[in-house]
C-alpha cells in the first residue's frame, strides 16, 4: 500500500507545475480558447446559463450561437504587417556553414522555414504574452562535426507555449545576468502516455508516465553537453513578473465573450418575437405551426382560456447597438480601427493619423522583441557548432501604415484650389512618390513616329502620293482623304 502511495506521489510530483503556473494556467487556457474559437470555444461553455435552463436547452443554445472571433482577427492584422517584409540576417561566422542553409529552410525538422517558424512564435507570443523557443541538437555519439554532418545532425528549434511549461527557475549569475537554472515541460502527450523533460545546466532528465496506470514507466538521464539551458523566452510585451508576458488579447477576449453572449440574446429575442409562448391548461388541445387549431373543452372557466405570452425583452436593434459599441472598444484597445473597418467611419485626419502612429509603435515593439529573441537563438546555434555568434538580425522597425486613398483625395482637392506653381509642383511630386517614381525621374518625350508614305484621294477622284506630314495636312485641309 505504501509503495502504491509513493508511486502515486511521484507521478503527481512529476506532472505538477509551480505556483505561478497554477495561477496563470486557467487564464492561458481562456486566451487559447478565445484565439482558436470553433469547437474549443463552444466546449468551454462561455455562454452565461439562464435560470432553470436544462442541460439540453443550454447545449442547443451553444450550438446555435456563432462566434465573431475578434482575437484571431486582431493578431492576424498584427502579423500581416510584421511579416510583410522578411527579416534581414547578417550571420557573420555562421554565414557559409552548410548547417545554416539547411536550418534556414527547415528550422524545426518539420519542414518549416525559419521565417514561417518565427511567424508562429509571434502568434503564440501575442496570444499568451510570451512563449518559449528551445534550441536542441541530437546526441548520436559523434566526436567530430564531420561525423555529425554525415549523419545530418545539426541544431534545430521548437516552440513551447506556456501551457506545457510546468516549472522554471531563474537566478542571477556572477555578473548579475538572470539565467535559467531549471526548466520542466511536457514534451509529448499521447493519450494516457505523457513525456516530461527536466533541464538543468548539467543534466537532462526524461520521464515517461502512464497516467492511466498511475506509474512512471521509463526514466532516463543524460549529460547536458551545452552547459546551459538552451531556452529563449520570447516576449510579446514584458510584464511585471519575470517570465510572464502581457497578451495582446487580454481585454479583447472579455469583450469578445460579451459579444458572444449578446449574439445568443439576439437569437433568443428573434425566436421569442416570431414564436411567442402560448399559456394553456393541460386539458386544452393545442396545435403547432401556422394556422394551428386550439380545442378548448366546454365549460372551461373564461379566466383559464389560452393566451399568448408577449415578449417584452430588449429589441434586436438595441443589442446590435451594444455589440457595435464593444467592437469599437476592441479596435480602440488594439489600435486597429482604421485597418479592420468594414465600412467607412467618420474619423478626422488627425485622429486617423494618431491611430496609425499608435499601431506603428505597437508593431515596432513586437518587432524588437522578435529581433532580440532571434539573436539569442543564433547565439545558442553558434554554441552548438563550437563558435560565437557575431552577426546581426534586423526586423522592420517602421511600418508604412497610411490611408493613401484619403491622402490622394485631399491632394486632388488641394491641387484644384492651388494657384501657386510651386505648390502644384510639390503635389505632383507627392503623386509621383505614391506611384513609385523617383523624384529625379524625368519623363522622356515620346519619340516622333516615322512618317509612312501613302496615297490620298481628292474630291474629284484625283490620286496623289504623299511623302511628308506637311503635305498630308495641306491636302486634308482641301478635302482630300486617306483611305
């Protein structure tokens, strides 16, 4: 009995997270459900239950209520700007290594290029506030790099969301830099079989657990040849607690849930308005559908005759107005009002320009965090191949977010009102800039087409061969034609 109890405690300890993980785990699950939507969101039951509502009625309402996924939309807008241009990489000593070329094309041994991988990392960092990138290399017992190259061994990367990272510990080194001293995560989950990995600077421990049998079925230990934990924490925005970032959808998710419940109320309102409830006694035979008959037994008390229960709840237009207000709040929080708008909105030029600047600043901060994370990834890559990274990674730092159509319209109005030639010339220069034409570009005059000799016919049937443009114009003025 004691042995079973001890084994159960060992399994529990292996699967347990630290206190910070236990605090944030429900929040991270909520963010994940809000971003993914679909069945995940429906199964999480984010609809508020009605009083006395049965389980069957609640389930039916869940399946009838669609989700307008604003969390996914906002993050997609951010990524569309962040990865419009590819990052510029100066890799220094790593530039000509054959492993590097393979790594850029297939960073995670799953067919994804480094650019595609970093886009996924940016997405999950936006959802959770941060995520992790682990840089590892298989240990096949090779003693030289040549042997590793023959076997196709090289560093590769994988990302971990906060939901699978169970425990971690930071400490300051001798020069004051914070470094990871312990890192535990769920590496694989296949039914009841779960694989837990624990990293320290000296050792790597692997435990394979069968949760159904409540036992650890395999335990291995290997030396950490790198001497450090090869994990990079990628922040969306740093929070007040080390290792915890700030999510882009922290407030958007709550507003999305509000809209989700309002959508359900619209459906209920329409159903109650078009299919009102009928109140009757058990003896009354009530038909259903349009034109149905109601048979009332003789001698029924007039006070007990059937009557319709009129719906007096909030109108659909009021609910739609509330939803529209929440959508505007989402755009204000995310600074995406001008980019996500599906219809024209009344915004002054100053307000629109301010919103673009705020969005540009947010995107620049995200790009800086990705740039820092990738430099740390390349540093670990270089450590694995026995060198020091001396290159530089540069993500776009400014994003051209402008309402070009509105600006061109304003310039057209200004040009029609302008009288100063210098002002008109400046407006033309702006238009050339939008067309992608260099300011110093000079339009070459069209070359004069070579004159072709032809025959012209006079009013009285005369014919004459014309060899010059001047002769053609002179005869044309006299009524001659060219057929």
